């Protein structure tokens, strides 16, 4: 109620309240002073003169406060300079009282009483404002969560930050940390200064959510080292320039983050605006998206709801991923029929019943294990999911008379060196084979490179490493990759469904591959840091060469052969590629199924070598610290 009353007062009303408060406090101080002063004359003869003194002091108090603007000072900003103004008023009142009583009335008031009046008035007016401010802030913040901040650096910048946050409604500083032993254990601005070894304890004790590095004069390498040390505490770590630098040009050059342009990462201009919509193809259709909770699958769903399908069925084996995309889509299109199905693409009965019961018209098959090192270490499950699962979904689609089936593939399927790439090539060959024997369902596939922003993508990994202060890890100094955006990838998939004739492999003209070393350098410099290498040993963040991971290729490819056909869109190409015959594929799949069921990894790898055209592995390079 108190806070609501103060908050709703008009400025003119607040001004009048504080002016009246100051005048009232002067009267209280005057009476207290004359009561406490020995020898004060309270006789009837002196009463009139004393009250003339009081009237004069009250008028002087009001005038001085108006001139100095004290009634206009906001409670939450009342600080040292305003207290000095109050002290000036108190001293002026002493002088005015003494001069007036001696010169104007010819009767000197007791000097001790006037001095005590000024002192008591100063104490009362400062205390009243501080108490009111504390009460207002306490009521205002009650029930409001505040970000708890630990300030690393108790120097000038840290003290200025703490002072600025003292009255902030959203952020609360809890303590200082400083490397300087002379500052440790001191109290600065009501906050204790601790040593760095106490940080973990402070974080747990005060539930610290963010640590701010208030040490702009420290070298960038020092700040980066501190940031790395603090990342394991579960708090965000932010660096703060000096407040003086914030108003100079230096702050712009030293601290401004310059995001890397999308064209720099892609090695070309983006094509989102050049890829047309496909609403007419998918409008009113019953569509199944497998892997609907993944990076590509979820974006496919977002694009599809714009086409207003008749029924959108989401299949994923991750409960949380399926829950999230289902909730998001229902919020975006509340009147659209959406059915989430929790299950695996390897569940033949589930997939078969699903296709037939929901009368699916179009299948977008995005479900796959895609992380190269993870699939390399779990080859059996990777092949089971990516190959056997694809065959299960494709067979069910054919048996249910689905009109279109589009497989989402990857450039790692072209002459693969990894289990993941080989599994996707096997999946492609299954779709190519089914396309030659299907009379109703049109099977096709889309092959593209690395998708910026997808789970496990190298770009978010680089960004995370840069935020921690480095190093940025690169597997090989010469590694290159094709990149595309999630909207490009999903629109390519949807367009492929409209262009498909059967057995097609669609690829996007993605320009030239991008050197990952250049991407890492641009992202470091775009974050306002410098690269630490032989030419710049004092740089902020190093690029560390770790060596190619098992199954990783130095350069990715998009095509197995060289025969390219055009499509209705100039930037989308159709490749007619060879594949295993029906008999060869059946034999390969029988052997593959045997290896999977017996969990024989050696047999599995020999099958891949026998049936998949592969690239010779690149000789590894020794890990180095700098590029």
C-alpha cells in the first residue's frame, strides 16, 4: 500500500510532501534543541522572541530547500551529494538564526540551541530520507526475483558498478572478488571483498547467477583465463569495460562484438528469398514427418504449417523433443490437426499401422543418427537406425500407397569414410532401389551439407568455445565444408517433393566449400577478440589443431558422379546416380542385418567396405596449439 501510494503520487505532490517534511523536521529539531540546551530561557518574556526565531528558521528552511532542489531528489537516488546539500542547509540555518536574533531583534538567542538545532535537523532529514528509501526499496522488491551478481574486481569500475546496482530492481550485487590481497576482507559499499578461492563457496551460498569481470585494464588473455576458470561453476560470465571507456571511441573498438555475416559462413549469398514457397503441394495433405523433434524435422514442421496441411503427424523417439515441437506448433497453428506419435522408426508394427490408419499422403523422412563421432563409436545402433529404420519406413510407405517419400540425406554419404556416412549412403540406395520398383509412391532424396544452427553443428560449438575464452578446436588446418541455413535445407526438402520423378537425388548449388580455419578466425575476430598464433603471440584466443576424428573427411562432396540435370529452379540440381541392383542390395542388407543382430562390428565394417564406394582416409596431422 505504501509503495502504491508513493508510486501514484504526482511529481508536484511528491515535491510538496518532501518540502513539508523538511519544514516539519526543522520544527522538531528546534524544540528538541531548546529542550536539551542548558540555560535556554523559556520565560514568558522570551517566548515571543523565540517563536519569531522559529518562524524565521522555518521560512529559511523552505527557501533553502527549494533553491537547492532537495524536494525534487528521488528517494532511490539520494546519496552523498544530496547529503552535502542537506548539511549546507543545516549550517546556513545556524548562521541565519544567530544573525537574525542578534541584528534584527536585538536579543541574542542561545547560540548553543541554534547549533544543536542545525545538527539535529541534519540528522533528522538525512535519516528520514534513508529510512524512507530503504522501506520503499524493500516493499518494491518484495516477491520480485533479482539477478544475483558477483563482481570480480573491486577497483574503480567494480565500485561504480556496485553503486549503480544498489538501487536496481532487477540485479543485486552480493559480493566482490579481487586478486589484490590488500583489498580482501575489506567492506566496500556495503559488500565484502573476498579472495578468488572463495568463488565456488560464494556462488553456492548466495545462489549467484552471473559473474561480472569488472577489470577492464587487465590484459585480454588474463580475462580469458579467468573466464575459462569460472565456466565450470554454472554461472554466466560477462566482461565489463570501464565506465569512462563507454563514452569514448576506444570502447567501440575494444568491446564491440561484430557478428560474422551469414555470407561469410556460407561462402555465398543466402538463398532463402530465392527458394519459392510450396503451399499448393502440401495444402490439405496428410503428412508424416519422422524425426520431427530434430533440427531439420522441427523446421520442416514449422514450414509445413504455413501450407495448411490437412493433418500433420509427428514421429520421434525423444519424448521431450516431441513434446516441445508439438507444443510449439499448437501455439502457432491452434486450428491445425496435429498428432504426436512417440516411437521408433525401427518399430515395424507402429510405422505400418500409422501409415495406414492416418492415410498418409506424404512422408518426409528426417529421422537419423547424424553425429559422426557418436555413430562411429556406436556403429551397430547407427546402422540399425539409419539403414534398417529407413527401410522399415519406406516399405510401410509403399505398402500404404503413399504418394511421395522424401529422404533427408547428407553430403557425408558421398564416398564416405565414416559409419554415419556409409549408413546414409545405404539409406540412399534403399530409396533408389525402391524408386525403380514402385508403381505409385515417388521416392526421392535430398542431399545437403552442414546446416548452420543444427544440433551438433560446428558453428555453435565455435561460439561456445569463444565465449569460454578459447581455445577454438579445429580438426585439421585444411578441412573444408559446405554450409547452408536451416531454412534453405528445409525449403530444399519441400521443393524436392514437388520436383520428384522417382529415384532423384536433389542437391543445392552451394558454391565453393568454406575453409573451417577461415570460419574460426572470422568468428573470433567478430567477437571482438584477436587470434593468438605465431604472428600474434599476445592474441586472445588460440586455434588449436586436434587432428581428424575417426571417420571424418577432410573435404566433403555432394555428388558421386558428374551427370547433372536441371530442375524448374536454377539453383537446385538433380543427380542421376548409379546404385546396387535389387539382388545386390538384398544380399548386402541380409549381411548387414546379420551383423546388426549379432552385434559383430568387424563384420559390419567389412560389409561397408565391400558394398560402399569409399574415400581413402586422410593421413592424420599432429595436434598443434596454433593454426
